[in-house]
C-alpha cells in the first residue's frame, strides 16, 4: 500500500514510509518527498499533511519553519501582521504605520487606532481635530472644536473639508460660510451657526 498523507517513501510503491519532518508537510498519498512549509506558515510536528499559518502579530519569512516569530519581539513595539504573513507590515493596535517612513508610531490621542492596521492615510480622527492631507502624520486641534466632525460614514482617512461641520470650512474648519457666524461662548465649544438661527 502507498504511504499516507504526512509521510513519504524513498521509492514509489515502497511500503516503508517515513514521516515528514518538522517544518515540512505532504498533502497527498504515495509521494517520494515532503514539501517545506512556505513563508507565513510553520509546522512544529512531524508527519503532518499541512502547515499552520502564522497567527496575527506573528510572521515567518523563510521556508521550512517549525515556528513563527513575534513581530513586536523581532522588530519592536508597534509592528503587527495579518494571519499567514511573511512580514510585519502593519501597525499594531494603538499605533499607525507611516507610509512614507514604513515605521509604526504611537497614535496621537486625537486619532482612533483601536484596531491593528491603521496607516497615515486611514487615520480616523476624533471630533474637534483636523488633518490637511492623507499623507500627513500631523493632526491639529480645531480652534472652534464643534466645527470639526468626523464623518458618520467613511471616517477612516477623512481629511480637509470633509471634516468640517455644516456652515464651516477653510483651514481647520475655522471660517464660517456666508450667512453663518461664529458662536463662541466663553469656555464653550465654538462653532458656526446659521444667521437665521441666531
């Protein structure tokens, strides 16, 4: 009988079967060799018919691995990966990946980085903050906090005028549209209000 999955024989038709070693697999019966686990996968056990994908936050960049490496241990805080990755190309929770520098940085308090994978271009700003262009790492407080609002939908990556509440615009949403005025009570959150409502 031919060798089962997870094993191989030196010669076809041989009944003397050998288990695939750790870091290798064989997913077909009757084979004369085993395959090395591909990058992004590992297999610690012998005699297996498949390799296991690296968990999120882990990676393996070579073939034939018996275990995956942890992104933050190998590369430092802020690095992350998706399942089955050969590299750590994402930012972990609480960080954003600078597209220009290909390095993770801690998220400013004004940016929601509650999930891994935030980049400079997908930052989700909290209300009261402004960002001029997607490529920028810089976010700014709005002088009239209530004028700056994260959009209800597609808030990830929103920049410029898409962050301005109705009746406001310009840099930092600090300019009121025609027929609007700035209502800024002392100690309050200033905003533009329609003249018809004032």
